[in-house]
C-alpha cells in the first residue's frame, strides 16, 4: 500500500502525464486529510471540473489539476489515470484502507465501496460510458477495488455526481490513519 519510499513526506505529490493526446498535471498536498482542503481544477471540461471539485471536497484532499487534451474521452481518461496514481502515492502505510458510503441526491441513490489494498478491480456501471470509464481508469491506477452500485436514479447528472460524492467520502474513510495495518499480509510496499 505504501509507495515512493524515499519521498519527502512534507512535499506535495505531483503526477504528470503527457502523451500526444493530453497533458495532465495533478498535485495532492501533503497530509492525509485536510479540513481546509481546496480544489483548483482546470481541464476545460466543465462537468469533469465539477466532478473533481466534488471529489476533492468530499475526500478532504487538497487537489490541483491542470489538463488539456485533443478529445473529451482522452482528457477524461488521462485525468482519471493521473488522479488514481496520485491517490496511490498519497496513501499512508497505516491507512484504514476501506471506505463505504451511500449518497442520496434527489432521484439518485448510489452506493460506493472501496478498498485501497493494491488490487485493482472496478464494478459499475454508471449511466455514462465516459464516466464509467473514469471510475475504471481511476480504480486501475489507484490500485483500488471499487464497487459503484446505482440503486436508483433517472437524472444522469445526479447519478454521476452522487457516485463522485460517494467515492470522495469512501476515500476520506480509507485514507484515515489507523494504529494497525489493515491487512493480514502486513504492509504492502511498491
């Protein structure tokens, strides 16, 4: 579960991903959970920005993202990859590892269960192939097991936003420090 063994713990985690299609820079501030966490998100994709600000707020993670891309799909996917990688590097060795939350939002009811235990797996789906792909890409690169269950909901915006809120709260729970390693295998290092 731990990574970046020689990293200065007071330095922010920075992940940069550059391809012919996208340029993404993600920064997560030091500290596990920040009561005054802020999000500065600039992707040029308004709905994605809204979801990432929501994720950061509910996760209590100081998140800064600058991103641009040729196609919406490439941009959304590469931001998910970079955010997942940053969360994997941000996770403390003594994290609670697990998180679970159900979010009611108007017509939507979405349940999210998360394990930051190093085994990527995603189970959805969301009612948007693009944002379902965001969750899968995030899960793969955060090395997380992520289950998102849409119990009900007609408005796609509400369902997707409830999923990001649920993921945020589950991340907040999973990133909390605990006095014991939450694994029978002991701490996992990369």
